[in-house]
C-alpha cells in the first residue's frame, strides 16, 4: 500500500510550488493569487530508498520498482471555509479523502508575494486552518452523535459503540482541541473514529517553507512551528520550495553537489517521506528476483499474510508461509542462496510481524 497526503495551507504559502517540485510535474499552476488551484491535483512519486539498489545488485534484478507516495494539491483555504467561504466546501470534501495532512506554512519574508491576511505568522496561519477544520468536525458530530446515541438506546449495539467513541472526539472539539487527540479505549473505538473521517482526526505534518538561505538551519518562524508541532504531537520539517523546484530541473548527477553547497544532505522530498512514514506508522518490505526488486509498504504491526495481501489479495487468502531474510543479512551474506545456507532465511507463519527491510518471498495455494 502507498498513502496519500493532502497538501493544504492558506493561499500563497507555496503549496503548488512544492507539489510541482515533489511530483516533478507542472500539473499544478503556481501563481501569486488565491485559488489558482481549483481542482485537486494528484501526483504519485516513487519513494527513494537506497537499500533497493543494494538488493537489486545482489539479486541481479533487471529493474527497480519503488513504492509510491501520493500527493494531493488541495485548493487554498481561507477564514470561513467551514461555512463555505472561498472554496471551503470543496476543500473540506477533498481533505476527507487523504490519509494525512501536509500543512505548508509560509516561513519567509517576500514583499512581492502577498499574504491573504496581510502578515507573516505561520503559527496563526496554522490556527486559522485548524479552526476551520475543527468547526466543520464540530458541526458534523453535533448532528451525528445524538442520532447514534438514539439508535443505541433502541438496541443497535454498533451505533451505541460509535456514539461513545465519537463523543470523545466531540468533547475535545468543544474544548478547542483536534479529534486526533482522542484516545480510543479499544480496537472497536479506533475503528469507529477512523470510519468517521474527521478532518482533525488525520495526522498532521507541518512543512515550513523557508527562504533558500534558511533551508539548512531553519529560521525564527520555523522554530515557532517546531515548538507548536511538538506540543501537538505532530511532525515538522523545514524545506525551501524554491530549492526543491530548482533541484528537479537538474540532471540527477548534479543534484548532490548542489545540495552539498547549500548545506543539505538530502532533498526536501526525502525528509517529507521519512516524516510521513513515521507519522503514519509505515514500514517497507522488499521482494527481489532476476526480473525486479520491488518495495512495498505496510503499516507497522502488519503480519506476513497482510504483507502478502498488499501484493495480491489471493496471496493473503491462500497464504502458506513467508520465506524471510532481514535486509542486513541479505546484504552481508550476498543474497538468498547464501542466507539459506547460513540459516538466516526463516520460514515464517501467519503470526509473523513484518519488520522494516525484510526481503520476503510468499508461498501460497492457488
């Protein structure tokens, strides 16, 4: 599985510039006026992972297929969106469909680029967006919870359980806190909260869009965002959308030198992906052979049959066992045959929990 991140923020913070850079496409129009992005643009990018080349070299693979990360560039939100201001209704509908929110915040000064509220204050910008999302969730739950509770009183056990779970989120929203802070008592409550598709129930990654000179160290604006993210239990990364836009115009072999000159060890894309994986509790496993080395994504805690199902649903249904080699053993021993000889290829059953970097081969019935 991959996952989809919705890029959100106020107008003119660099969302579309970032989207274009991340997906190496000009599909989204970047311009200095609000609502230049009207329909959500969707782009998929391969997740870079240096382990893949090592595995491919050992396995003699003809090609490498990376797992995919989806980005959705969503129209800029303005104050009053929860009541339909600007493109509010469309914004809220689009954001329900993503797994996580990448919230771009303007952390740079530039007199040539207008700010929709006339000032540079990323924390206030974040609060504006969060408030609109909370108001929308509040309105939704104040209708749904009483209806569910009424059904529960009539003997509908599932509705009763849903009412209890969503009441926790409603109580938080009434206190001015996002629904993602709700702590489910059990797996059933977790399911009901997930099914509710609450806007503030989604994990958030704050992306501080700084000027080029601050890309390596951040600045006073991004430091405030980092403090806010820490207090919320959210993620935060510092990037320069302008630098990312420049990088994608370069030949791949020229990029490392350019990054090094700026004091950067990697691209903003790599930092966003790593932060996104951590945010969504994801990990990567691999399949490898002469034809291809391929990366796959599952949630942490996924079992071997779950992983098999990511490749094909029939693999999960007919799962027999998984032949598994840890990445470090695969590389150190030089591949599957020698790992088998050394006793490092393990036959794992249905209860095995997949580990990041596992190189796996699934045996299944037809």
